[in-house]
C-alpha cells in the first residue's frame, strides 16, 4: 500500500517541521539573560554572548557582586 506509507511519511514530516518551529519560537521568547545591566544605577549594555549565558549584570557589576559574595563567604567561615 504505497498510498498509506506516503501518508504516514507526510504526517510525520509535517509533525517534525511543527515541533522544530515550536522549539525555535520558544527559544526566541525565552531570553536567558538581560541585554542591559540589572543595576538601576548602571544600565550598561551587556554583550549578547553574556546575555546568552544568562548574565543579568554588566562585567563591572558582576565583578563587584562576586567580590561581595567572596567577602560574605569569608565572613561565614569565621
Ligand atoms: Zn552594571
């Protein structure tokens, strides 16, 4: 039955195209990071590569935040 096989192939191909399209749309809607620094006093642009990695702060604020975190960690150990 070549007709039935063609039909199944057609349906599965369409289904695959749909799910690929859906996945692309989901990825476009969900931005992992921010394009501008989360710090209201800063608002510096964040590089797209860092946004994709989920960055919410610019390099300067991120460094300051990490330094603060390290200080807290040192405090906790005392
Ligand atoms: Zn910043």
